[in-house]
């Protein structure tokens, strides 16, 4: 995760998680210690998107394989991870990578998948485009 993303993060409890939140998942020391025999970082980006199932309950999908079914229920995730809110998809618009420098770094979010082999960028809705002189 780069510095511009760190500026906009905050820890979140599972009670505050909403549909379409993008979360940073960091394994807890307790969970790692109890699973020392497993390669728990294999095929794991540590980013997840929250979705609402047809029944209305929330679950999260980890992004390593894109939107493949590497899913966690919120309660399961709470036992394994420290959870940090990065942004919510309802608050941003997709941004072409060639226009990232047109906005203040605090307004831009980077969402890498598959250890960065594919990255998409998002900008906060209503963010003001910088003047060319401001972006230098």
C-alpha cells in the first residue's frame, strides 16, 4: 500500500462495515501463531470488497484472484484479521491511470489485484481536478 492510501484509512469494526466497502485485511498475530504450518499469505492480497448477498447478509471477497469466490463472512474475518476501511465504492468513480496525477493524492485510491499485476484507480466523487501548475 502506498503513502497516499495510508492517509485515508481507518480501523473499522465489523458492525460498521457496509456494502461495497473496500477493506485492508491484516492477519492478527494470534491467528498467524495458531496457523504456523500454513502458507497463509499464498494467493492473498490483503484487500477485500464487501458485498450484500441475496439474503441481505454481508460477506467479503479478497482481491487476489479478482472477484473469484475467495470469500469470508464478516465474523470469520473478524477472528482472522485487523480490518481497515480504505474507501467505499459508492463514494468514488473509476479513474483512468493516465489521470491519477490530475487529482490530489488524498482523493485518489489505488486498488491492486493479484499482487499488483492489475491495478484500478478511483477518485472521490466531487474531487477537484488540479491545475497543471498544482500537479507538479
